[in-house]
C-alpha cells in the first residue's frame, strides 16, 4: 500500500529546487538524501501550461523521484531531486504526491502507537462483543485523532481515538475494542 508522505509545491529558485509540504510525523526519517519516492499526479491537476508546455517539449512526471538534498525552512522542505535541475521542470512537478510503500516502514517503537494504514479495515467491536462496523480512516483533529467508523448498518460515525473510549487495538486479531458512551454513534 502506498502512503503519501509529502506533496511538491512551487519551485524555489532557478536550479530545480521545489518546496515540499510534509505529510508525515517523521520527516527526518522519510526525507533523507537517497530516499526514493513513488510519484502520483493528482487527478484534478490541470494540463500544464508552464514554460515546458509552451516550448512544445512534453514532460512526463517520472514514476519515481530520488531525493538529492533537502533543507528545512519555515516548516517546509526545500528539496532537490535527481535530474530536475531547471525551474521549468520543477514547475511541472507542482502538486505531485510523494509516496512510500507501507511495507518499507518500520513499526512504531511505542506499543500504543499505530500507523493509520494498520488500522484501516479493522473491525470495531464493543467490549461486550457487538460489531459496530470497520475503520474507514483516521482523521487527525486538533484535540485528538478520530476513528471514522463505517457503521455496520450504513453511514459513518466519529469515535475519539483516546484510551478511555478505545482501550484495546488488537492488530493480530484484526479488531479495535471500544467502550462507547451511550448515544455516541447516534450523533
């Protein structure tokens, strides 16, 4: 499974550097020189009208990009990728997602910490064994993370991902045990 860890922003300077919006909790591990990213061009991206397109030169976004160097400035990375040494080529990369394979990620050191992709698809059960549905995705809200539950009877619900409500995550058993306050799934 491919996971998005960043998105290329606008060019920075004239030598092919680009800004990178980081979408990972561990940028110092993901963005190191030599890292290889699988690229994905967003579906809603318009056809390029940049300098490369104007000159009649067709540029196809490479399937993979290898990071040569990165420096950090105001919470964003300024990255240089192999074979992208010109502002026009850098402009063609704007909006491209940078992805890594989930199989290449080391498990978290903390036993109470999980990667989002580990939780998606797990059954959600009450402490008394009632099946409520499955984890659709994890939302990262300011106050706490939220489990987006695909309810067994249809629809979705949000469950705060806090120990008081989610006492157990059983990855091996493929389930999340919840102790829900009355009425939470009715909201």
